[in-house]
């Protein structure tokens, strides 16, 4: 998105590998973190842990946007029940404010996908465990399954030794 808005001059592969050098480690609320924390935004497990540090689990409802799109009645019924409300009245599905299809200057390579998947696997596992949501069909997880299957062929040699260690420490995972 930042690339499309003209706020990013790095290509995707470079941004996910080198872009985080622009992030001040002691100031996570700065604009740089909002603009350039591409991989870090996917640390969903850490985000849920932070929410749980401030709110009891019974005050949080986790939903998948895919479920709202695919089965709005059931998802809305879950929201109403969670809030202690009567069911929402039935209504026809409506899509508003859909964004236009974007044409990107490049697409992630297999190495890019493998890198992102390796960095987010633990986070996604924690997220799935903490929220009881099935994320096995999310792109980072489907690529992780592919990578596990193909591990014999590449052995992860496309990643620099120790790459990502700072990320797991920053995200609160080990």
C-alpha cells in the first residue's frame, strides 16, 4: 500500500529484508513503524498477547473477515450473542467502498514467500492458539505447509543464517 501511495521507494523483496532498518527500536509508535513495519504487522500472536494483557479473554471476540464475507448471517449472529444483543435482522448482502484492483510492479518470489512464512510461523501458531481461529488457509500458512514439504530440496538455504532472530526477539517469540 505504501508503494502505491508513493511513500515507499524500495521494491517488495528489499523492503521485507532491509526496510526494517528504518524502524527506531525504542519508538514503536512513530510514523516509521506505521509505514515500514511490513513483516512486523503480521505478528498477530504478539498483538493478541498485548490485548490480553489489558482485557480479560471473555471481553474479546476474534473473527475472520473471510467468515464475514462468506457467511455474514452466522458471523453477525456470533457478534450479537457475544454482545448480548438480539439477533440482527436479515438483510441482503451489500458491498460498499470496494477498492479497485491494483496492478503491482512485481510479485513476491518463492524466496520472499518462504522468508515471510518462516518469520511468521510461530506468530501465526500463537495467534491460532490464543484466538481459536483456524488460519490454515491463510497465505502465510499455506506457503509454510508447502515449504515443509519441499524442505528436503532447499533446506532453507535461501535464508541467511540467523536472519530474523532480531524479529523474533522484537515480537516476543523465541
